[in-house]
């Protein structure tokens, strides 16, 4: 059976065991202190420290050696592995996975797929791959399925500030939204693997309205992730509003990972969905 690997920014930490998905953590650094995302620091611990530590954290990709170790471990159980990573435009994780593939030679067949996404936009295809693997689909078929599915994923995030994206150097084309104002309520998306601006709202309430409306406009949604960092009450509010037109049993509620939190800040809300066409 094909084994599935997903990196920690896919926000499937609570689903990984159920779906037999191996997680590989990215790293969060506060000065010289390094933590493995979701392993040696939880989202709750991270977000508390984010607003109290005077040092702004940084992030780093897993080293190729970490992937090599995981590939070798899984090669004892299978001869086919699919790896889904955060967008190569946002992290060197994809490159590390590819380098590790070269390092193991013919030990096991590995396919590395750039999701061009993160958060639930990465978690959703990882779940699809795991379901297909459980059915007995081949590696070739799973990769073909992913290539078909990835363009159908939509991810929208609202923030109360762009300060963290600016500090982390990941602001991309959202720079145009600044206009000298960090304390706005922007909505961003990922397109072609990079952060892109969508709109900005005059208030947090209006931003949540935009988020719900954007999801409502996606046709034939199969499944979605609804995520928060520190504002579970707001996430539940968004879930309740989406549940009016989309079944709760197809929603996954989760926390935005520490690595993404470095760039998004503590008050991010995200909804990622995949449509059937």
C-alpha cells in the first residue's frame, strides 16, 4: 500500500493517525531555541509565546536528512511513497523532500507533490491521497488524482494585521494592500503557490462576512477545513454560518500550525475547501 507523508503545515495533526499519514515537522525558532512544529511545541504554547516573547520567531524547513530517515522507515513497509508539501513558493520543504528522494536512490519509489498551498489547502489533498491509498490505488494513480484535485482547492484567510507577514518576509503581492496601514482586516488567498490579496474590510465583522461569502460562492464543495489560531469562538461562529449551506460532518475544525502562525499572527481565521469540479 502507498504510504502518505504530509508536512506539519497541513494542520492534520489530529487526523494523521486515523488516516495513516506520516507527518514531518517544520521548525520554529525563537532566537537560538528551535522547536519542531506540533512535536516539541503545540499551537497553544506557540501562540502564547508569540505575543509575550520580545523576539519575533523565524521558521526553517526540515533538513533532507529528516526526509531520508522517514523514507527509510516507511520503505520497510512499502515500496511506494507520496509526499505532499507546503508550496515551494513559501518554503524550502519541497526542495528538501526532493533532495532526500535522490539520496535514497532505488530504495523506494517516491513522488513529491507541491500542493502550492498550506494549512487545510495542504491537508485536504493529503486526506484524499490517504483514502486512495487505503483503497489500494497505485502511486501513479494517486499522483494523477492529486494533479487533478489541486487546482480545485481554494484557501481564504483573514487577518487583523499584516504586521506578521511583513516581519516574516512572506507578504508577497499583499504588500500592495498596506498603504501605510498595518491594522486593517485583509483577506488573502494562495494562487500559483504564492500569497495574493483578495480584499480588505473595514472591520473584523465585515472580514468574517467576506470569508463566509467567498466559501458560499465555491460550487459543489466536497470537504473543508475551518481554522483558527487563538480565537476558537470566532471559528465556531464561522462554522455555524457555513453549516447553514454545508454539512458539518464534512468540515474539519483545527488550529493553524505554529510555522504558519509565525507569518499570520495570533488572530488569523482560515477556510480551505475543495470542490468536485
